[in-house]
C-alpha cells in the first residue's frame, strides 16, 4: 500500500428519540500536495423497537488544506488501537467529517498501520510548520 495513504475507522453512537444509531466510518486519509484528503463511507445501524435497520452511505470525500490544520498527534497504546488525532484551526474545517469534537477528529488506526501513521504524522507536522513559516514570511514582507 502507498505510504501516503492511511486506513482509518471512526465509531460513535447517537440517540434520536427511542432509536440508538451506531455509526461505523471506514476510510482512508491520503496526503497530497494541497493537503489532506479523506475518503470514507458511513455504515449506520439504527436500533429501535422495530428492530435493527442497516444503512450504508455513498463514498464521501473531504479535502483539508494544510492551512486549515493546527496540528496532528499519534497516540499509541499497548492495549488499545492507535489514535490519530487531527486538530483544526476552525470549526468549519471538520464540518463534513463525522465524529465528535469541534476542532478535532480522532481516527482509529489498526496495529498493522502504525508505522505508516508515524510517517504521515511527521509529514503533516512538517507541512503545517512549513505553511506557517511561509505565511509568517509573507506577513512580514508587507511590513518591510
């Protein structure tokens, strides 16, 4: 698999009246020149007094320019799956990505993909720093 592609999952439950909706998101995070691209599909299990109903969404694509990201971190554990956490600079950045949290999204990473996650974490951090330096220098050029 391409080292710039990271498979992930997001899982969460929500309540809607007497229904419990379990959502399982499966997708890939891809690092591109312009930023991060996330492609994913959502599977919903709606549990109610009528039984369980399954729904699957079409593939969705969300593009996150580097300037919309504030940071990234990989949290590893011996017991739990790794968590790849994206931090945004604004609430709008993650509007199209399911999950909880306003300016962050937590992606679950399989054990087999941890090395790839470490490499992508470093690459994104480097690009965020580069983007900030470029914007900082551009801001300074107007002052000089």
